[in-house]
C-alpha cells in the first residue's frame, strides 16, 4: 500500500488528484471548526468540557461521529454528511417501491443523473428540518442536558432563520465538496469526507483512554484494535465467486462470448447500512424519553435501564438482532436474483450445472441467503464491540472504545476502496504484464 502511494506521488496526474483531495479535506475540516452565527463559543466550550467529563453518549452521537464533532459545536458544518446519507438511502429504497424511480435506474446514466438530482433536493429539505430541530434542542437545553449555559443567547426569530440558513448552506457545501472529490480527486467523495470526520476523533479518544486508564490498558487496546482491523479487512475482502460461462454467439460477422468469468458475492453485501439503521432505531426510545420531560414513571425507568443503557445486555442483544434483521432486509432490496438471472440469460450466460432462467435465480437466492448469515453476524459483532467494552469494564458511560462499531467499518471500507482506485489508476498508466 505504501508503495502504491509512493508511486502515485511520482505520477503527475495522480499527484494532482491526491493534492486536490487533501485540499478539499482541509476545507472540510476548517468549516467543521467555524461556529455558526449567533452561537456562544464560550458556552459551547464550557458545555463540551462537562460533556467530556461525563462522556455522555446519546441520540446525537451518530450524527456527531459523521460530522467529526462539529454537531456539538454548532459549526456551519454541524449536520455533516448525514442528511445526504439519509437522502441517498431513502431514494435507494424508493427505487424498489416507486415504478418511476425503477424506470429511471434502468435508463442508465441519464436516469442516474435524475436520481442524483432528487437526492440533492431531498438532502436540502432534510438539512432544513434537522437544523431546525437541533437549534430547538440547543435552546431547550437538550443538546447538553447537564449544562446550564445558554448556547444561543438570542431568542429572536431572525437569529434562528440565519442559523438555519447557515447550517443548510453548510450541508450544501459539503455535498458540493463530496461531488468535487469524486470527480477530480481520489475515491468516493462522500465516503472520504466521512472517513476524515471519524479519523479526526480517534486521537482525542485515544488520549482520553491513555489519561484515564493508563499506558498498559492503552497498549492492550491498541493491540486489540490491530486484531479487529485485520479481521475486518479479511472479511471485507471475502467473497463467494460463482462461476459464469458465456456461450458463443454470432453478431453480424463477428463472434462474441465463449468466455468464463465469475459473479462475486461479498460476505458483507450490505456494507455499513444495517448498522446505521439499527443505531437510528435504537435512538428513538431515548428521544421519546427526553420528550417526556422529568417524568419518572416505571416505563421510563425500564427504557433507560434496559434499552437506552448501552452497557446493558438487553441493549446489546437487541442491537445485535436489529443489525441481523436489517442486513437481510437491505440485501433483499438491493440484490435481485431474478433480475441478475435475466441479465445473464439475455447475454447468453449460465452457471455450470444450473439451467438459465428461474433455476439460476433460485440458486443465486440460495447462495445469497447462506452467505448473508455470516455477514450479518460479523456486522453485529463488530458493531456491539463498544457496548461489550462498556459492559465488561463496568465503566458505565465513562469510557469509550474507539476501534469498534460503525467507525472501524467505515474507515476500513473507505480505505480499501481508495487504495484499490489508486492501484487501478497506476495499472492503467504503467501496466507490467505480458507486454513488458
């Protein structure tokens, strides 16, 4: 990998792309540190110190993770990339439900541009909605429950409107930066920005562990992190290759087909989406609990003890089960065996020993259902690692494990994809094959 990066810097075209990507990342991190208009920086710093002392982990932790800590600072990039992720998931689900969207997907590049435009519009709408909600929570004191400081001193409507416009514009700028990165940089722009946000938080969390738990525990956690990252890389690269042969056919005076290839089915076919779905669903009970105010009824105590508490075994088992469910659900709507079998039949492809058409679709469904089980278990185990760490160490919510859950899945996935793109572009410019 280091050799690939060194060779990329020696190639002028790739060097420009890498430097452009680093420039976009620097702009993104700069915007994440610029406070929004009307926000008290002193109050934010005071509340952040109190929150770090108690290490509160609440319904905003996922958005705060994807924004690189910008959410709790109410910076102009406070919403991060989360509105775009949500909009992309919604549009992807609507492709299965709405025939018009499904037709656009089949139209190729023109249809994909239309879907991308719908995603942008939906991103702006979600950004307006989320920014309004976050400002309301900040003014009511729910963003920092243990802090009495006034984060937004002014209660005027004009301040609220300006802050909503600033946060929404910040989301639009992030979306633009991501598209520029994809077009002129290295890797998928949105994924690279998420990777940057998560990586920016790891040094602070590692330093917190070093100060509170000591050097021995910190060294053990680093060794455990190395094992986890190696395992995640191994599983992310794992795939089931189904052999596919294409029959020879005449088109005019030319012969096509007669080749052998394979259909790769990844063990982790769903990526990190099931973890995001499960995390969002588990945050709803805490949101409803906060909306009840100071009610101390039995239902709220039960929810806080067995559902909200991330160190409780009830929460861990429920989280694991939801991830498995959403893995099967997401794979079922993103991979259509019947459509894949029809495409193979249309171009004269077949799986050896399996008849084309419906038998091929049934075989693909059989293999997919079997390979999704270890993939869902893998996602669940990696995602609940921070919760298991909290439960085993009996630290409640005063300790964090930075090398597990959504963070490591996203970082490893984006890192592998970026390195693959660099190696692919290097091979296009300097192929050392049989022509050498």
